[in-house]
C-alpha cells in the first residue's frame, strides 16, 4: 500500500510548520481588524520572534528524533515565511505613515525589501548545499531577521533603514563566515527573545536593546572570531 504524504512528516517537521504558522500569524496581525490598531505591531513582532524560537527548537528536536526526508525543505520554506516575508511586511507597515503620501519613498522601500526577500530566498534555498559543521557562510537568516526587526521596532530614521535592509540582505548571500553559536549562546539568545516578547517597549526597551546589541556583536565580531580560529587551526 502506498504511503500517505503525511507519513513523511516527523516531529521536527511539525515544529518547522509551527514556525511557518507564527510567520503567517505575524502577517495577519498587521491587517486584522480584530486586533486594536495600537497592538498590531506588537502582536506581529511577538509572532516573528516566536517563529525564530520555533526555528531554533526544530534543530534540537531533529537532533534527538532525526529529521525526515522532507525536513530540510520544510525548514527553509518555514524560515522564508517568518524571516523573509513576515519581517519584510513588518518593516513596510512600521514606516507606512511616513511613506504613505510620498510615491518615491514607497518605491525605495519596496525595492529594498524586494532585494532583501530575494537574497533571503537564495540563502535559504542554498543553505544545505553550503552547510558546514564549523561555520555559516553568510549572515544566518535568523540573525538578519532579528537585526532588521529590531531596527524597525526602534524606528530608526527612514534614510537609514533602506541601506540597512539591503546591506543585511547582501550579507546573507556573502562569502563571509560566521561561527555557529554553542548551546549556551543559543540559550542566552532564547532568553533575550522571550524577554523581548514579554516586555516589548517597557522598562526603556531594555530587553529588545540587549537582544539587538547581542546580535550586532555577533554580526560584527563573528567573522573576526571565525578568521582567528581558522588561523589557529
């Protein structure tokens, strides 16, 4: 008897699907009439970060229970939903009031986000071909998503968000090597993400700011650290 397609899905795949669901909910939150307008950005912000947590969790589950034959493809598709599409729409909506009455600003931000999304799709599609046990080639998609999500959350000036989107997107498909964080760093990142969801902009935005600093340190110091290790070896 021929197997059902659903029989190909493993426990780790279910976590990957959860990641995609969070990405979808992040998009819906921005346009839903059920959620009061003043809470839509917060809801979307939280769902994107929950998707990132699910992305980290699916790797842990896959190592424990093994990944299915379709696991790698599911993981990439889920990631592009949350880290590519949802993050891009979050940025667009965040600056919507500023660009609403200016045709050129809308074109600029759309071009920037299309480039970022394109780079993200290329990166995630090629991830398992370029996979290395010691380092990532190009800035990892979760780090890229967090940086841009937090820049939009902090509402940096429009003139700075445009180059940031393009530069971060280009870094994803670059040949720059970034170290793979260990379990302790992953735990710290998860804790900062959880606190960013719970506290949001309370207490002077301390949780998102700490998360942003941690990711920037990784994005800048990671390649230096990887190069240093390569020389030692």
